[in-house]
C-alpha cells in the first residue's frame, strides 16, 4: 500500500512539473517533406537550386527535382546513390558511384543525363564516390575520395589532382579553392597545384566541415572542436558564446547565410542557428519540428530559405520569414483563445488553462498558473493595474504567477469598462451581463443585470448606458439600463441586421461595428440604426468569409480574419481615409478556433496570433512580400484513353493533335517555398473557354477531346495576394476529324463532281431512254393504230369473206333448188338449164374470189399448210380453208356442191392425208397454222 502511494506521489510530482512548464521556442516556419512526399529514399546528401528556382537534391534513389508543387525522381544512370548535386546555369551537375556528369532539360521538360566521366580513364573512378561539386570560374570541380576532377566547360578538358589519403571536403572561399586531407591538413590550389596551407594538429585529428569568411578572417569549422581562425597558417580558436555547446555536438554540415550568420547541421542534435557573432539564436530539433535530428546537408536558396537534407527527409526552413512559430509539440498548451501582455509578461489563455512567461525570454518555457485549469475565454487589462481572466469556471484576478477567483458564476466571456464610472466593469456571461466592482483594491461581483438572460459573448456600451449584445443565432439586441446598472429597462431587437454564424460586435474609433458574412455594419446615432459600411465591408467578402471576429489592438488597428488572409484596417494619418492591408496567411495555416481568433500587440508592429497549438509571432515591419513570382509551365502530356498510354509533348513547339486525341494535361507551378504563403492558379483556354477559371491550389489542368480548332492556353499564379509577373502560355491545334479534313473535303468535292457527272449521265441516259421509250411508245401507238386499221381491214375482209361465203352458199342453195326443180320437170329444154346451173355451182370465179378474200383475212395459211402437206390438192386446200373458217358440214355441203355425208367422207379422207392421230381434232390442227 505504501509503495503504491509512493509511486502515485512520484507520478503526481512528475505530472505537476511536466504540466507547469512548456518547453518550446519561437522558431522560423518549417516545411517538411518526407520520403512519401517525394517518393524516394530517406537520405538526402546535398541540395542545390537551378536558374528557374527549382530545388534539386542528391538522394539515395537518384536526383530529386521540386518545382514548388510536385516532385520528380531521376534515377542515376548506374542506379547508384547520388551523393552530390550543383545546379550551374542551365545544367544540373551530379556525382554518384564511379560516375559524374550533368542533366539538361529536353523540349519536353524532362531531365536527360550526359556523363562526363566517360571521357576519363575508367581506372581513375574505380570504387570512387563523388562527394562534392563546386563552381570555379569556367571550371566545374568534382571531389572524389582521392581525386579532384576539374572540368573546363569551355574547352571540355580535364585536370586532375590526386591525393594519397582521403579527401574529406572541398571548399571555395573568395575565389580560392581549399580542401581537407586526412592526416595531412588543409590544402589550397595555387598555380594549378596543391599547396599545404595548414597542418595544425586540429586539422590533422579533427574533420573540417566548412570554411567561411568573417570580418576579413577565414574561419574554419571542425566537426567536434568548434570554430578556428586561420592566422599565419595556424589555427586559433574563435571564442564565441556558443563555443562550449559546439564541443558537445558533432557537426556534419554547415553554411554561412547571406546575413553572415551560421547554420550548423549536427548528427543527432538537429540544427543550430548562430548569429554572426557566434551566439546561439535558436536550436531546431525533432522535438521542435524538424523531421530528423541528423542533418546531412544544408543549402540557402535565392529567397534565403535554408534547406536541410536529412537522414530521413528534406526540410525547408524560412529563416528570414516575418513570421515566427511557437508550437506546443507536447500538447500541454492546447488551443490559444486569448493573449495579453501585462507587466512585462506574456499570458496565454487556452482550453487547458492560463500560462505565462517573461515577455523577452523567448527561449524560456511557459509556466502554468495553478488553479486555472480549464477553458480560458478572455484576458482583460484594467488600466494597467489588474489582469482579469474570463474563465469557464468564473472570474479570476491574475497577479504574476497567481490566480485568485473572484466570481464562481460559470462562463465569463468578456469585460467592458462602464463609461464615466471608475472601478466598475461589465462582465458578459453565459446567462447575461454582470457588474464587477473594485472596492478597497478588491474586485467583487456586485450584481447581475436583471431582465436579460441571453449569452453575452459580444457586447458594447455607450455613454448613455445603452448596450448592444450580439448572439450569433438570435441576433443583435439593444438594451437600455437604469442608472444603477441593476436591470434592463428596455430591450429592442435589431431586426434589419442579418444574423450570422461567428458574427461579432466591437467598438472601433468610437463607432459600434457589427460584422457577419453580409458585411460590416456601423451604428449611426442620428439614425438610431445600423447601416452597412461599404469601405469596411471589403474585408468581409462572401466566399472569403469564415469568421466575423474583430479585434482592436493597442495601436488602434482593427483586425479581421478571412479564409485566405488576416487583414488590419487603419486610418491614414493625413486624409483619415480607411486603409486595408492584408497578410496572406490562409486559415488552414493559422489553424485557430473559428470565431475565437485573437491577436495581441507585444511591441510596436510586433503581434502574437493564437493558434490551435501555440501562436504565430508577426513582425509587420518585415512583411513586404514584394517578390516577383513567375509561373512555369513544367510539362504537357497527352493520354490516350483507349490504349491507356501517356505521351510527353514538346514545350517549345506548338502542339498539333488529332481529333479525339484523349486527355491533354498541363502541369505548372511557382517555385515559392515560404510556408505561410499560399499559391493559387488561374487558367483559361482561348478557343474554348475565353474567361479565367476560379483561383485554385490545383497545379494541373486537363482537357478531354476538345472540338477541332486553334487554342491558346494561359495560366497565371497568385502567391498570397500578389499575382505572378508573367503568364505562361502554349498554342496548339486540334485537327479536324478525317471526315471533314481538307483531303476529305477534296475527296467529297471530287465525289460530288463524280456523282454530279454520273447523275447527269444517268439522267441523260434515263431521259434518252425515256425519249426512246416515248418514240417506241409512239411507234407502238402508230403500230397499234395500224394494227387496229389492219384488224379493221381484216374484219372487213372477213366480213367480205363471210358475205361472199354466205353469198356462195345462198347462190348454191338457190341453184340446187333450181336444179332440183328442173329435174322434176320433164321438159326437154330443162337439160340445158340444168347444165347451166351445174356450171354455176362449180364456177371457179367464185373460188378465186373466195381464195383472195380468205388470203386477205388469214394471210399465208394456205401456203403454210401446203408447205407442211405438199400432197394436198386444190380441193383439199379449199376444204381446209372452210375448216379454218370453222364451217359445219351442213354449211360446207352447198359450197362444195356435195351432200353432207360426202362432206363427212371428205373429212375422213383429209385426216388420212394429214396423218392425224385418232384423238387429234381436225379443226384444232387446222387452227394451229
């Protein structure tokens, strides 16, 4: 039991110590890039910057390129670790195992490698690593393990310096080359030959990390012994405040910045920043935001950012940024809701409680004030005499590191002075407004103002004891109080003011202001109403609005907070006109509690802005952001959707693409590395959408299967609030589809002409045929007429034949009757008459007349049958003619002057002559001819 109590007590003491101090520093912003971000290995051995401001890093996996938005990885040609990189003009020189050379961008924006080592004797580079690359006039110098290679970029020739022992490092100071050799000392190159400069024991035993120039002295930095001054080829210690610290760290890399200060990278201890006089300005390690404590390389870019190549990652430190960050990585502090400078101390009110620190002691820890655990809403400075704390648990009076509770009414939002009354304050609570009074130097809660019970986070009071209270969900209320401040006499709701989430009230230069997403409204006493202020409403733009919180600082600046920036409003001293200035820190970088933004003046133009895990310190004197930014069109690619292939497109030539080309993608960026500067892009495609797009963080635009035509792509950037000084552009053409191409139109025209000619020919043939058919039809009509005439003639002939036949039949009948009568008479003279009658019955003239008429009616019948049956006699032909006329035996008998029976006999004999079958009809056979 006692042991358990002892353990519990020990834990309590540890927790108390831990939670009462907060170890952190105000540090420059750090951008961190992990191996996942740049898609390569963890170690980065050297960093450089190209003429286009792109960053290059020598990584275990190859050469890294960062354009400000995205990373590209280029493996070394022999797939070995890239140990060194230096961007010189338009070439990126790199060194790896047994090879060195340079990279150059092709027309597609892609780096291509060309080896220089291939021009050397291959035996020289056996088992060699290229550890460093420096520029020396027209020479590029490559440092290997035991060789230094000088490459002349003009003549393309090489010079080589060889060492028996290991070469640690090569340096260039004041246009002189130095290098450190193990167990030999420091050399310089003079007249093209190595010359031993320093062989001091320090140079023999320790490792030289870098050489600098300071106050006309040459400083030498060692790994474990600190700085030394080179004097008369001897090393003299440079006695600086950081000398003891440097003896306890192992320095692996170091650079001197443009302001002559120093940045040292250590093994397992992070980064040390020393002033030019050798004082430690700050230390950055893994607990303070660095990705890794082992710093393999350091580099200062053109904007004075320091890049740290780490054993695990790559970080960019904005050492000259006007913003410093205080980040509570241990989570003790919490979200900062209130800040206040009082009696030379900085107080932070958070959701964890109240913390304090000496104002100027930026490297000291924040300490927790006992009894204030919980949510702090506000801090109020009363006439520089007392510091009041508005807390969830009530009201506290703060005296240095002590806090005394003077009210236990929950939920104290804020405090306000009562005009014309000393030692009296109004206090806004969860359930209304209370009165605090100072009596005998002691604050106490005097009374609650009755008649109003709404939460009063934002309230303002004028000289007439009128109070305006804002409730973001219920609206703004105007309260009229009695003189004793005990009750509300009258409550009026401002119906014309729009309610808004995170809206607020404040007093600025004597005016009561209300702000919501509809703008900023000012109260006019003459109108007894709020009216929108067009000048101030510019800071509350609709799509930029996230919070209506307004803060008036000690310098009488009015601060507001939007999505992309924080802005302050001031009045021109000469014209008294409103001036609005913006600091481009987006809300996702500030990461504060929306609606609870807080900013506090700690010195002239020096401010603290509370965040979710600490604060930002802003130096308005240094916030200029006058950098000219350029947007770069990095690459253009064409993706074939059907084949799922992507092809790079030349950046130098105008594009020429087939119809239904797939997806055309443009990648662009601004090489800007300030952490709190947000980069947005805007593009337009003339020929398709001739207006600029909305600003977006996306650094890529894609267009799929555009219609055919000529296009002009343009992109510009905005860094913070400053637009890029250029517009990157690209011209391209989408060709017409094959079916409406010029060749197709020619073929269509040719086909049209062919069709026209063919149609003309067809129509001509058709009409010729029609004409011929018409002529034929006319001929047929004529023929038909002729045939009708012939038929009529035939009918006439047949009629004549029939008439003649009937006449002959009638005549023969008459003659037969006469003959019969004559024979009946016994008169002798009748013989002559009978004779005459018989001669007429056999008159050949009748037959000739009948034959002529028959031939006219049935042309060639007698000839045809005669040809088939040549043995037919004239009588047989005559009988055949009568049969063709389909005359009966009874009708034929008078014509033949024979009896009917004889006619039948004659039929029988004719059948025999014609050789007809028994079943064949005689008349049918005759009609076939």
